[in-house]
């Protein structure tokens, strides 16, 4: 067992500890804003025949991969968005409906925290 093995083991341990800690409120607000921005980006990238829909469906596992956060952190950010009226849980499988119609009032959900 060389030095490289122990370095990888320590790096893995540090990453595991960092992943399991809960986010503080500032990090949670930033994550909620990143989720909202991601929803806006998806809506802007789609080609709509008429007006774009006022909401978009997002899966938690998709955001876990894209934003590299834990599923619990993503759920907490969605709960913050739900408290502000910007998100709604669709089912128990991690599908959320993100309401993008009130995007101009984004400072409103920051007051919830």
C-alpha cells in the first residue's frame, strides 16, 4: 500500500463527509435559485409552437447529477421553493412541478427563508 492509495482513501473520506453535511440557509437559497435558473434554461431551450408553458416538470435524480448535490439537499431546496409558491410535488418518485410564471418576483421566495 503506497502513498497514492492512502491519498485516494483520504480524498474519498473527505468527499463523503462533505456530501453528507446539511446545507446552511445561504447555500440552500443559492441552490433554490440554481434550480429555478435551470428550469428557465430548459424552457428557453425548447421549441414551442405556441406560448411556452408556465411550468416545467423536473426530476430530483436529474438535478442530483447536474448540480452535484445530495438528493436531500435538492428536496430541501424544492421545499423552500414550495413555501414560496414556485414548486409543487407531483408524486413520491421525485417529480416536481416548477412554476416559472412568477419568475420576475424571485426576490419573494428569498424572503421565505
